[in-house]
C-alpha cells in the first residue's frame, strides 16, 4: 500500500489537492487536472503512479480506467484530518460510493478510516465484501426495497430513512429486542448553482421528508421503540463551488436537532452530506477540501453554542471530490473526419458507454495525448465516441497535438460517475480498471467479454 501525507500547501491550480511532488512542466497546460503522480517520463510519455500509460494500454487494452492510489488516499486523508483539526467533537467521513463503488475503492477508503455511504443493496453488499465495518456503513435511497432493508437490518448498518413508506416498513420489520439504527433524511429547501439533475436540496426533490412534516415525523419515530433514531441527514446537491449553501445547511440542521430533542429523540449525529465540486476545466474554481471542512465545522459549532446544545457527531459524505481527479481514462485513437471550415472529428474506441456524463449532463472534460506530451498543440478537434449516436461526443474543441491512429488519448478526472454509470450500449463490453502505485499496476475490474454480454440472455427453445 502507498502511504502519503498531505503536504498542507494549497496550490491555486490544484485546488483541493496538495502541492505536486514533481516539478515536471512538460505535460500540458492541463497538468493541474491530472492525478498527483502524473509526469512525463524519459520517453516523453504520460506516467501515473510510476506506470507508463502507453504500456498500461498495451498490457490491459483500452478503453482503460487508471486509478492513482496516492491521489485517492491523499484526498481521504485531507477530509479525515480536516475534521479532526477543525471540529473538537467526534466526526466520521463517509465515502459516497455511488461515485464509484467497487471492492478496491471501498477497501482503500476503508483503510484510511472512512466509512461508506451506499444507496442500494448491491453497493451495500460490495462495501461489506470489501471488509468495511457495518458500523461505518450508511444506507441511503428514496425507494429501498423490502429486501434491501432486510439486508441492511441483518448486516447491522445504519439506515437513512427517506419517507413515510420506508419508516412504516422499517417499523414492521424490526423488533424491540434489537432496535435498528436509523437517521432521518430531510429536505432543507436550500438552492445552489449546479445542474438541475444533481440538485437535491431544494423542496421540489424526490429525496427526504418535507421540513413542514418534521413535527409529525419526530412524533411518529418517538413512539417506535424498535427504531433507534440516532441522527439527521440532508444533502443539497453535487459539484457545488459555493460555500454559503453548506453553511446555511449546517445551521438549519442544528435547529432540526434542537427540535428533535423536544420529542425525546436521542439524536447525536448530524450528516451534512457532501457535494464539493472539483476542477474539470481550467476555469473551475472550487474551494479546497480544507476550506470546505473548516466552513462546515465552524458553523456547526457556532449554531450549537447559540442553541446551548452539545456538539453532535459530525458526518459528511464526499464522493466526487475524493475519487474524480484520482482517475483518468485512456483510449486509443482511430478514425478521423474533417469537414472543411466546420470541424474535425477524431474518434476513439469508447465514449458514452464508459462516460455518459457529457451526453447526460453536458459535462466538460479535458484530454492529453499520452504519447505526445512534449508535442505542441496545433489542432482543435472534437473527440467523438464510437457509439451509434450523433450525440456521442466526449469533448468539443479539444486542443491537442496532431493526432494519428494508435495515439493514446487520456481524458482526465473520470473517477466519479464514469464506471459507476457505464453501460453496455451497442453491446460494448465495459472497460477494465487498474490501480497504480509505485510503478505497479493491479487489475481491479476485469474487462468484460462478448460472453459476458450474453451471460444473462435467455433464448426460449421455440426461438431456436
């Protein structure tokens, strides 16, 4: 395992990550968007975690997700150490694993002392299989099935109740001799500037209890001896750069904590969610992890002092800001098409099936050519995926060296919501993923095969 320690120096270019350990300036103007260990090696190729990216593609194929262990561990440590630094009470950082839930990522987060936020039975099963303690796993979701709730109860994890249907189902499934730990998810009604699809804190949201129903919810839970309500949860969205909405959320949640105690609920935990954004392009300007944590800790302490309340256990659920910049995706360049005076398309061997965010959220990415890091950028091209969709475009107007078939194009900051949202559209097998550290690459997700694609297919006898 790689052991790293945050340098504690904030670099204006790297935002939430510590200052880089290498001084190589020959990568590209986009170096700040790459993982911490990225550098140009003696062959002039991109190297991450001590591994030549072109060699990784030769060995594991493409498309290929490449996870830099040092970058992921550093982000985990910054969150963990930040809460210990700024919050005098107990705290627990949870990795919001919907960003990328697999055995290796859960194991790395768990080894750094983080818990895991899961949103399905499958994510819960994976976190448990990775060795994460059930005491540090929290199950979310707006429509948990009965089977998922039973798995959570039997596993001993904390369930974040989202609605009346779920509360009543939980009350019917549990027993007073072993009350189940729950938290209540509430909708704070706080707006923030992010994409409509990932804005979950405003009142018009499918998530959480309406704050106008709090009294009724608290009253109901107080009468259920088999439900041990230990905390309150709220979340305002994702890819957020503003700090004020998070400050507002923390202050509102302390008021809810005060109200819950009036009903005899022993609420001792506050989960303020996550949502800190990352730098996908040069113009993005998110706060650092340290700045975000400091702001949350200060307002919770201030609000508790004003209400004369003891400090609760403070939880947060970062996802994207932990994993996104830790990973890149390597593709192989294939065909190209130039439309005079309009644009040039450069096609790669992946696209919307391994990164659906551009076509879904209009997300913007940057890329480099791994085998041409020292070559000047002379072309403006549109990076097209290979799927049978006109909208399968990964990057518009990418500034790159002159590309040729066989070049290795690397798209940066693909750790969050890329593999986790990947599909088999057009029956493309999902890519492999490797974790790199100290010059060693280990497979963490096998590349799917054509046989995998038909493994669940059933062909009735009458159709043969």
